[in-house]
């Protein structure tokens, strides 16, 4: 049992992430609003399709169209069709407080069960030529007293939908990979300092599992991209640079397999793994941040903050990193034990 | 090992064109794209299984080596 607790901890943490990460529901959101355009002064009914909403069960449903922080109109009539479908009628004022030809309006819905949820730029209103600048018919700062969301729920993001749960697997895999590769580079340095073959074995094992996690990260990212960007691979900087970093690391495996002389192999692979790790940092962290990127967390595209990683997601994201790092260490440990045994037999035979 | 790898490759060759078709992806996209998460977890699981399988084979080889020496 001694020395086994962290393996159990890793398994239990990953189980917690799997179960909790899959059963906690996503907050309510709006998937579509039809029609999505209108003319000023029109009386219109919009068909709203919600996701995870409870329009029928909710006793109080309110809806607004918001122009800016102080101008909004509230729905004149609300018709509930089903839990996820409702009709909202709005009379769009003929006069707007600003004179722009096309004005985007944000739909805000508040129910006593699901709390408040919004669809930005839900409706585009084209102003007629006779419209004058006036904020009459627009109520000022009347939106308020929103209902609270009950219980723990993950944020709803358009396009992402349920795939936001991939945060616990795809992103955590990369973080865990970094922990393993840092362990690999640490043992590589220790080997070069001491010349102790144990450090060579450890460095190789941590690097191997780290590379495996990196390959998992690329595959899972590719699957996620298929569902959100509708393509397995794009020529995005983040994707290409990460692929290059992984290729550099794959060359490490080739290098280790190429030499049968143990001392030479150990020295070469230790120095190469330091080079590969140093190359990984600019390729993954710096270059993608210097240009525009589709991938969150790069080039002015924020991630790990706001609704992409709120406190409910953090509840599973951080344990997932720890769990994957612990499981990775376990797998590395098995490789280390195997290699040590192999060396022992080799020495005995000589 | 070679047999296993070629088997995985062949099964992947069978699955990928299926996935590329609109219909099966529509199924994977249903209920808020939840099946993408299932696919991701499956990939991690299959990967770890392959690692375990390879380690198993390597250990068997080592065991046989010890057995032959005795």
C-alpha cells in the first residue's frame, strides 16, 4: 500500500472528472432566433429555440431586446410552445437613439428556473428613412432583477455547446504533457550532471509518456475542431506550430531507437531532449500569440478566463490536470521499472 | 505487434470514411455535440490500452528470456 496512494488518487480524481464533468448540465442558451432581421416600426413575432431551457415549466418568463447599456424594449407577448421553443412578440420602435442604417439588437431572456441568458446580435434592425433620433419608446435601464441559476451548471457557449466539456480532456492533456516533459528534461539534466544511467531511463520514460499525451492532444483537438470549426485541421499557427513541436519530439524516439551503444544513446538523447523542450516553449507559447489565431488563448483570442473557463469548469479542469499527470507518472513508472529490469538481465548475461 | 497495428489501421480505415459521411456525423452532432466528448474520451482510453498492450508484450518477452536462462 505504501507508495501506492498517489496512483489511487489519480484514478479517483479522473473518475471524479469523468462523472462530474459528464453529468453536470450546461446552462440554458439560445440556439436560434428566426427571423433575424426586421425593419424599424415593425410588429414582429420571433421564434426562439432554446437549449436546456424550461419555458413551459417556468412560471415567469421575461424577454428584452437590448440596443446598448441603457436602451431596451421588453416583449409585448410571450407564447410558450414547448420547453425549448417559444414565441416572443416585440414592437420595434420606429425611432432609434442613434442614426445608423442597421442596428444589432441583443436578445435577453430571463426565466425563474434557468436564470438569464442572452443571444448577442440576435436581430438586425434596418432603419427606415423617416426615422429620427429619439430615445422615446425605449425604456432606460429597466432590465434588472434577474433570476438566479440554481445549482452548478457549466456555461453555455454558442457553437461549443456540450463540447465545452472537452476542456477537461483536451486542454488538461496538454497541461499534463508539460508536467511530464518537465520531469523528462529535469532527469536529462541530472543525467548529464551525474552520468547515472537511472536518470537516463527516467528521462526517456517521462518523455515517452509526455509525447504520447501530446499525440492524444493533437488527435482530441482535431476531433474537437471537426465539431466546432467543421474541419479536422486548418493552417492555423497554433495547430501547425504544435505539430512541429510534436515532430521534434517524435525525432527523439527515433534517436533513442537508432543507437545500440548505451552510453552514446544516453548522452545524445539527454542533450536532444533539452533542445526539444527549449524548442517547444516558443513554438507552443510565443509564436502563436504573435499572430491571429483561431485557437483560443492566442493572438487576441482569450481563453482560460471569462465564460471559457469559469469557476464551475475550474472545479473539474484543475483536478483533471492533476489526475492525468498522476496517471502519466504511473505509466512512466511502469516503463522505468521495465527498463531497469531489462538492464539488470543484460548485465547478468554479460 | 505488427498484426495488432495492422488490425487497428484497417479498422480505422473503415471508420474514417464513415465519419466523413454527413449522416453519421449528424448523429455525433446530436444533443448538443455531446458525442464529440465521448469520442475524445474513447481516443484517450484506446491510446492508454495500446500502451498497456505493448508493455504487456515487452514484459512477456522479458519473462520468457528469464525462463530460458533457468
